[in-house]
């Protein structure tokens, strides 16, 4: 991989779903994500945002082009150092909260004391300490998503991919979960890529927002937010916030209209 | 008292009431005691016939046969369910056959099984297995269909191989439906084998009940019937309690 500054990189990536319908879902697109950056990606419905995440995570292979993470080509498996949080509830319902969080650590073969220490730390950080023995079904949707984030966090990933993780939550919970995500990002120093359909969420959380076109998704703009690293959800009251979301919408609106046309066609 | 306990209490009271009513009908002579023993008489007969040791070999044979047929049915049913889940075309082709499987009275094949395998335990095992395995396969399919795809993605993110994904994610995710299958498979295996022993067998609990019936030995017949009923109900209740416990954990109740 050339360009050592990029923590993750896509070059000329496309994703085509073969078969009778033959859907060209993504690209060709290029992307550099800098080490420690918080990048949000927005785009119209069906533009291939989740496909982009799957390619970066190693969950889907590109039809053409290359995906790289830490100078290694991503080829069909999830590389070590990558953590993924999905929109859907991915907590294991048969395990307690503590066992959910410990799942990856047990697979990694860590000793019991180290697992307990890391699980307690992650649960405390995510405010789940008193729910360690609860089962996911006993928790709210927001808390279950926190369990999934804790399960990712505990493995100390260097690149965290989040696919609309707060999509199923109410607005207030989303703002607070955004704060927790920023806290997590600052504490771990990890690179974060957040897929979201919410422009305000992208504008509030990210260092930089990538705007994608209608399908097949390509990047049509990258908008830096200019927020300080030590930020939280209160940036929504800053005067620049409105201008930022308006700028994102001005890029996105024609693409969303185009996507609606595709959907009607 | 929780609602669950209240329902359980009501259920026990209903059964106890029915048993008490039957006892009263038999004791009062409204029901001829030669036709039907009172429940207390059945219980006493059950204890006596089992304590005598005369049917110990039959009990062991029946339970061993059920255990073998049940074990094979569960293993084969899970394997077939997993295969059909992985092969949608094969599943589409077999779906109508599976759906109508229990419309066929399997016992009609018993003479054929005896002709093929001889008058021994094998036809009974085949009958119990054939009765149970499709229920297990169907339950496995349901469980696999209901396993959320996102959990399989989570398994890939944790870099689990196929075997560890199956053991650590798919199996527990599908476990409520698998337990339903296990419960049905045990019931069907029991029915298949006891009924098979009734028709053509020289030993086993089903044979002993039929023999007692033919010999007008009501005490032995009712004693053994009660024994079979209690064992089958206890096994089913234990599996049902386990299944409900797993399902309650998933639903947060």
C-alpha cells in the first residue's frame, strides 16, 4: 500500500451484485481514512453505504479495486484490529451482558482475570456496570446497543466501523449515545468510520463527512467540520452547526432526488 | 403469586380434580372396577408390578430402544435441517413432502420393516426414528430461519470459523426451536416404539401391556399404562420446562 498516512484505503473499489437483477451497488470509489480520524459517511437510501462498510470490514469482497487496512490488503476476512457495530441488535440473547462483552476476549484465549478486568472496565465506561448479569432482552434498545459497543470496545480495535448504530433509537438517546461514542473515540484513539443517514449526527460527531451519490455510490464531496477533538453534543447549538448541515444537504439533495427517481423507476 | 405460578397451580388442581373424580366414580361403582381400576389401584398395581421385577427387562429394552431411536433422530434431524437450510433448491423440492409427512401412518410399514430387518429391535428403532426425525428436522429449519443474519455477521467480525460459528452462535441462537424439536422427537419416538411393540414384538412395555390386555390382567395392564404415562409426561415436562426457561430468557420475562 502506498501512502502510509492512510489508516484504511479504498482504491477503485466497485461492488456489483451479479445475477438476474445485476445491481451495480458501489463505486468506483477511492477513500483514504487517516489514523485517528472520525469520518462520517452520509448518502441517499440505497446508495451503497452499508456495502462500503462491509468492504472496509472485510465482510464483502470488492468486485474490483482494492481495500487496505494498516498496509495489509483486506481479502475476504475481517482483519485483526477492526471492530464493527451494526444497526440491528447484534447482542447474543442467550448470554448475559458481561458474557456478551467477554465473548471476543474468550475467543482470543485471554486468562480469566484479564477478561474480568477488561469487561468491568468496558461495562463501567459504557454505564452498564449494574446490568452485568442481566440478559439483553431485559434492557432497552439503547442499552443493548451499548452492550454491542462495549463488546467491540473491549477488544481495543484500532479501526471502529459503525453502520447506523443509533438508527433505531429516539433522538434524545441518539444525542447521548453520540456523546458516548465521542468519549470512546477520544479514549481509545481509534479511527472511526460512521455510516449514518442523519445529517445532524454526521455533522455533530465527525471530523470530516463524506457525501455519497445515489447508486452506484461514489463520493461527491468531503466536508470538514472543524470541531475541536474535545467536543460533545452541545455543538448542535453552535451557529456553524446549522451552516454545516445545510452544506451537507446542498450536496445531498440532488442525489436524494435522483435516488427517489431510481426507486420509482 | 406470579401469573406463571398461578397457571401452574390451576393446571395441577385440574389434574388432581380429574383424578379425584375418577377415583370417586370407580369407588362408588358408577364405573365398573373390572373395566377401569381406580387411580389409587393403578398406582398400587404399578408399584407392585415394577417391584416384582417381572418387567424390568421389558422396561430396559423399551427405554434403550427409545433412547437409540431418539438420539439418532435428533442427530439426523439436525443434520437434515441444516442441509436443507443451506440448500434452498433442495428445500423447495422437499417442502411438500415434509409438510405431508405426518399424514402418512408410518405403522403400515412395520411389516415391511420386520421383513427387511427381522423380528428384533431394529424395526422398532427404525419406526421410532422415522416418527421422530422429521419433527426434529422441521424444528431445526425453523430455528435456523429465525437466527438473525446480524448474529452471523457478528461471528465473522469475531473471526469465528464455520464450526465455531455453528457451535457458539447458530446453535445457541436456534436453541429454543431445537428444544421444541427435541421435545417432539422424544414424544414421537416414544409413541412409535410403544405402538410398534404393541403390534409385533416379543418384549418391551408395549408388548407387556398388550399381553396383559389379552390375558384380562387388568392390574398389570393399568399399572404399566400408568407407568408409561408418568415417564412420558415427566420427560416431556422436563424438556418443556427447559424450553420455556430458554424462551423466557430471550423475551426478558
